[in-house]
C-alpha cells in the first residue's frame, strides 16, 4: 500500500515527466508514441490523486 509520502513523491516525479513530455510535443504532426506516453503519465497522475484522496485523514498533533 502506498503511503501519502510515497504518493507525493511519485506525483512530483510525474509532474516533471508530464512537463518534459509536453515540451517535446511538436506544434504539428505529433507522433502517436509521444501522445501515448503523455496520456499514460496523466492517467497515472489522476489515479494517484484519487488514491491519495481515499487515504484516511489523520490529524497530526504537536
């Protein structure tokens, strides 16, 4: 099971990968492989956000 910290780390990495992949997109004639890669990253990002939202909320007391 992923912890909130694990999910946050992966979300940060995916954010970088998504930005890098979008930067590689040409203005015209986008290659299907690049679009598939981008969509896979975005799908994983969305799934992790949902997984994070489903984690039990815990209050941290000092």
